[in-house]
């Protein structure tokens, strides 16, 4: 999509300048409290060794959530949890899986090495899991998408099998220009939910498979293989389940690209050729003629983790029962004692910066001369790194009804490269919150654009997605940009790629001397103003036509209306 510098947007700016000037003047005083130096200070504290990497279920969690509760209290906000508490308890199960994998073909057996060949775990809450002599079946991208007349499984019986799957969506070439992707299939170069590993494990379980292994490739996955090792190669978490996750796969995991190539070659296939076959709508699952044994020993522990909730009550007699929710995940990856040297995943960019923005926006609201009409809830969420678990739990057990939750504004990472002339939206085109963002951006002399890398699937990788799934309009800014004011061309892209390659989900995600919080402060002021507008306007944000979340929102509102006496 083009950047929004068209005459249409110029006309909009001319039509709304007077209104925007009044808005800016009204909100300038509290918004000006959001300062780069304060964001930097808050980030430095949260990213320090004091919090031990902020892992759920650790001493680092206890230190982190207490610090956040004290911070919210110091701002003059009210506890947002149940019964006057700052917390919403989130019941988790910690699962540390030791997986032994052995393949056999024509009597020859081969053991796989962890983590060089694979990273796998069992989500089932039981100490021993055995998958024996399960046939490996290549199922392409593992997608069933009726809207695209796409079904990788056809009528194959996959019960008890181990599925080998490609990551991301099928990249269908555009028949008009084979150098590009067909925009009529899977949104072209923008990842859909069908491309996410979460979907692939869900559909494999629905097909009755025993296990599923996703082939890792850095480009389509959006991150290098070391991220797989650091993210899933240690203790994993899941929401506590009455059935112990018996409905999930016995084993889920990733294959390294080298092991995937070797596996296909052992079966008499070439992986590159299989990938080409998987781009055809008539693709059918291909049995590889190889069996796999997966023997899992799980070490389990119950974890009572916490979301931290702070509330600014609204002032309107009726609208104060309605809510705007700001969110950022507080958790990181903790400590890995197996590592030499530095063992702490400080998570400075991911997500000490996002929590710093959350706290600064909360302070700006607390400084308002009078509270907005609607109430504002600030949520610091747990276990995002484990699959958006804190947000998922909130969506299932909300502190306030979803039918009265107007919007979620989410912060995951912040722009630490410097000021930008534009602001990006992840999942651009979804809701009318973007229209409010544009109005606020115009007061800063900035434009609005789609995210820089839609193929990375960012819309499905942070907490706002759980709010979206239950129908709440959400907004999540892209903290990356190619161009940074006052820097050489491509500076933003260079820093983004450096972070992804060198720091993402590594112990090196620490504050850097070159970080510049001026852009983060500008973005935070925008998010403050968008939420403030939602909290005061008579009209509610809405999903735009074509959004897959629109029907869900309408259903929730209908149900709430029907239930009202």
C-alpha cells in the first residue's frame, strides 16, 4: 500500500485543522508529560538485571508485578483487579519437555539432535507421552481456507500421523507479474493467520494428528532459528486446562531447515520440489515412508501468574461503565543457566519499552484536569512470549464486559531509532481507530502508513490479537520504519535488521548507547490522544468492512442488547 500523502488526506487535514488544533490545545498539557528521558528511565529500570528477565513463575515476576503496581499507585490510579487488587490472577502450567526423536525407514534408525535438528515439546499436562511408529506425512502449508478454495489435506486420513508443514502462507505468484505474490490469495505478501505456527498446530490437532513439525525458514518465519531455540527450547507455559490439554497435539515442534532437507532426501524427495508442489491448489498430502518415535518426559508445575491492572474511572454517569483498554506485556524470557556468561534475557526492546510507554500514557491520563467520560484500564499482561496467554485469559475472563470495551490499544516494542515523518499501523485497514490516529498524526505533521513488513505476521504476534478475536477493535503501531529524520537513508531498516538478527529473544536485547526515545515519545502521545478521543466521543470505534473480526463484534453487541432488560 502507498504512504498516505494523497490529495484525499490533504483535504481531510484542511477540513479538520480547526478541530485538531482545539484537540491538541486541550490535551497538550498532560501529553507533554510524556518525555523521551522519562521513557528511557522507565525502560532502563525494567530492563535491568534486578528483574531477572521477568519470566512468569519466577522471582523476576514477583519483583516486576510489584514494581508495576507501585508505579501505577504512585500515579494516583486505582487498583483495576477484583476486590480492590492490582492483579488478575492467571493460572498457568509450566511444562519443561525432554523429547527424544528417532526415525526409522526400511529397518534403519536415526536419532535427531536437540536443538540442532529440532525443537519440540508436549503441551499435554502429563509426565510421559509416547508417539510410536507414527508415519511422517508432508502436508504442504497445512491450510484449510474455504474463502480461497484451498485445502491442503483433501480427504486424507491423518489420524495418528506426524505432519510435516511449511511455515507461513502459500506464496502464490501473481499471474500478471510472477515476481510478485497474487493479492487475491492469502493477501499477497501479508501473512494471514493461516501462516502462523499456532494455526498449524491447531489444524493438525483438529485432523487427529499425533504430532506436527513446522519446517523453519528465517524469511517466511520472520525470525532466525535461534529464536525457536530460545523461545521453545526451555520451559514453556500454557493456560491451566481442566482436561490437561488432551485435545491438543501430543507433540508440537519445529524442524531446522537442514534436518528437513535431510528428511526429505531420505524419503526420496527434494524439499524445494515439494515446496513447489505445495503451491498448487490440487496438492495432496505426501506420505514420506518414514516412521518417527517421539518419547517425551514432561516436568510440570503450577504457576499463579498475574496480569497487572490499573484503573482511571470515567466521570460520565453512564459512560463510565464503558472502557478503553491500554495493554503491554511485562514478561520476558527470564534466565537460562545453561548459557555461558550473561544468562539474563533482559528484554529491553521486547518489552521493557512497551511497558514504559504504558506507564507514561497512564501518567498523562492521571494528569488530566478531569477524567474522560469513559473509564480507562491499563493492563500489563503476562506470558505474551508464551502465546499471548495473559491476553487470552483476559479475553476469556474479562474484568469488564467485552460488549462495553470500546477499544484495545497495545504497545509491544517502541521506536528507539529516532523521530519519523510517518507512523505505521500493524494490520492496517482493520478499524476506525486508524482514522483517529490519522487525525492525531496530522497535529504532529505526520502521515499514517501500513506496517513495514506485513509478511512477518505481526498482527498475530502480540496481545491485541486476543482482543481482536473476541471482537474488540484494536490498534498496534509499527515501531519500525525505513526512514528516520536526521539519519541517512535506510537507517531505520538497518537498525531493524540488526535487532532481528542480533538481539531478538537473545540476552543481548539490552539498552544500546544509540537509542533515541524522541520517536517513542511522539508515538506515545499519539496513542494517548487516540484513547482519549475514544473515551470521550459519542461514536464507538468499529471494524471496517471486510475485517474478519467485524461479525464477531456485531454478534457480541447483539447478545448484550438482547440480554439487557
